[in-house]
């Protein structure tokens, strides 16, 4: 009798494992596929750029209050008329280079109760798209990846260097170039121009065109 019940328990155990294992395996596969950046390369989701949607753990449409709890108080910023840029600085422990994470926010709707993330801008090369694309790329290389991008603005910064802004509006991603190389990437809603709000981030920059 004990042997009979033992066989039943063993059989049920195998059945449960068989039911659960494929789901666990599939969940793991789906997770990896979602951040795969090419043969043998995996992008950490914390540093994944998804044009028109998110940068790392911050997504367009996120409640600004919850983002603030996650990131802490901004190191700098600018605000007016219910709209604002918040800027967080981080210094790399090895290279000692300072990078920026900037978030543009505005009221979600006409009720003016909640503010949400409208744009996300990063300068760190740690962030990559699924195919491994980040800052530091040439303008030609960027155009190959985003052939629909167009120049939308040009500025002189505090050092009198010309910074060019290109926007791939349909994809929801834009780029700043200095001396032919990308220095920042901004994710914004698809088919919404980046320069609708761009001027508030660097009011000290002089508009060239």
C-alpha cells in the first residue's frame, strides 16, 4: 500500500514540475529576447533605451512623484507654467566623467492633478538600444540606424561650440551632436517633435537656427 501511494505522490510531483518548468523557461526566454542586442550581447534592462517608450527604468507617462521617490531630489532644473526639467548628475567611479539624466515633465491632463514624464534625456554611453546603439556615435552612423532623422535646431553652448539637434520624430528619439559625435539621446513620444520643449533644458544656449 505504501509503495502504491508513493508512486502516486511521485507521479504528481513530476506532473507539477512538467507544468511549471515550461512557463518558467518561457518567461526567462521572453525576458532575454526583450533585451537582446545581437549575437552574444545582452543589454541590462536598467540601461536599455526603447525609442518612443523608455530609458532604463523610467518610461514616458510615468507619474513624476513616483519617479522622484526613485531618483531623489534633482541636482538642477528649470520650471515654469506647470512644466519642468529635472536634472540628475552622476560621476563614474572609474573615468570620473560626469553624466546627466534629465526628465521633462508636464501635467497629464487638463485636471492638472498629476505630472508625468514627457521626455527622457541621457548623456551616459552606458545606455543602449536593443541593437547596442548609444551616445558617442558619428552623425553618419546615427543616420544609418535612424534614416528618418532631420536637423531641427542648432545652438551655441557656453564654450561657443555648435551643438546640432537631430530628431527621428516617427521613432520617438532625438540626438545632440558636438563636433560630429553624439553627446546625448532623448526619448520622446513618437510623432511628437522634440523641440516643442527643448529650449527649457539649456536656456543659456544661444539659438543659431
